[in-house]
């Protein structure tokens, strides 16, 4: 296992991060333990969680698993999304952030989070108020580093500006979606991260299973997340997406590599990416993602794969400047 600097934190993390979204949901406690054990056997020291995953159950499961080796691990969690039916158990306001972190620490059985992500942008609460709440938690020692998940580049930049002006702790890590058919992060988020030396851990490298080798223009899903989950149906419903998935599966087969391994390795090879987040509902499903570590992702192979999908427009619409 190789280790990389997490932005400018001075902390080193494994080249894969394990995401625990399935814990307590698609994966029961026993299967979660099997996946955790395998990750640790390979040297993964980076685990991503959130208070909303299985309504807190993911943190309940992760806590005992990591208890005996807490100081060897880098643990993240998130807050923003609803965790109960309470009208105030959500959002980016200081009241909820403090309550959410206290609850996460209790479920995880730890005294601090290495990274706390704001799970989403809050369109109601002023960002300065959110950042003040995060600053208080850092000063209290309950959170070490701050992160932003699903923020656009301008939202991240606004946060960095406020933190600099107030001399508060800033976002040090970001968590955008990124895979072969979702490449918007390449336009402004990744350049911002490189310019500001932010750690970048990306999620959904296999596109909810789209890039698993099962799908193409001729083979559309009749079950699974791409059908049952409205978010995934909206995200991956366009015809060109399935055309790209089919071409990608053919390329993986031609190279003798599992499509999932190739998809994860493609994400990991972007110079702005610290590490992709991989997850699964079982150890069997997780294995190809872990085997991405063995893929020789040359610059030539990455470019060949990239050419299978649509490149997002440049931020200024002056595509001629890329030619």
C-alpha cells in the first residue's frame, strides 16, 4: 500500500479510502466486519463515514471495529442531511453541527473526528455561520480538519476566502463525485484543489455500478440502484452514458482487467485526486475495487479511456483554447 499526503494537513492516507455507506444497510454487521478486516489487511488506514448513513447505524458499526486501532486510522464523518424527523436535525447551522458531531463521536466511540465534512451546501444558513460552528469544534479538539462534500468550486472558494479573512480553520479536504461519465470536477474543482493544495477524495468511481461491465446501449438495467434509486436514475439515465459504459467494458476485457478495477484506477490516476473512495455491499463485490491497486494505469491508457466519454465544457466556454 502506498500513502499520500492529504492536502497540506501533514497527514498521510492510503491510496484508497474505504467508504462505509453500506454499513448497516446493504451490508449487515458481519459483512461490514469482513470488509473492514480486508481493508486493514491491505493497509488501508482511511475510512469515510457520515451521520446519515443508515441513520447512524454505519457509525455504530464502524466504532467497535476501529476501537482497538483508533490512533492508526484517519476517520471522517459528515453532517447536514436529516438524521431524525426533528425539523432541526439537519442543515449547516451551528446548532445542528454541534449536535451532529456530538452524536457522531458517541456512536463512533472516539473523542475526535480526523475530518468533518459538510455533506452538502446549505442554501439557507450563511456560510460564515457554518464556518464559525466548524471553527468552534476545531478549537474544542473535537474535529481536526474540515472538509466540504458536494460543494461547487465557487462555494469552496467562498469558504476559503471567509476562513482566510477571519483567520479560522479552512476546508482542507474536498469530496466531489468523479468517474468516467461524471467529469465536471475536472473543469474548476480539481484546478482549485491543486491551486490551494486541498486533499481530494472522490466518490462513486464506478458510477453506481454503471461501469461494472454489466451495462451498455443494448444492456440496460432492469433492477439495482440505477433503477430503484431516483438519484441514480437521474444521474446516469442518458443514452450516451450507457454507450460509454459498453465501450469501457470492451476496453477492460481487451486489457484483461476487471472493469471495476480499471474504473477505480482511472480515477486514482488524476493528478488532483488524493484517493478514490471505494465501497460495496459485500467483500466479494469489494474485491475488484481493491484490485485496482494492481492496475498499471499509464498516461497513455488513461487518455485512451478518457476518450471514450464526453469531456465537460471548459469553464469559459472557450474550448478553442484547449486545442
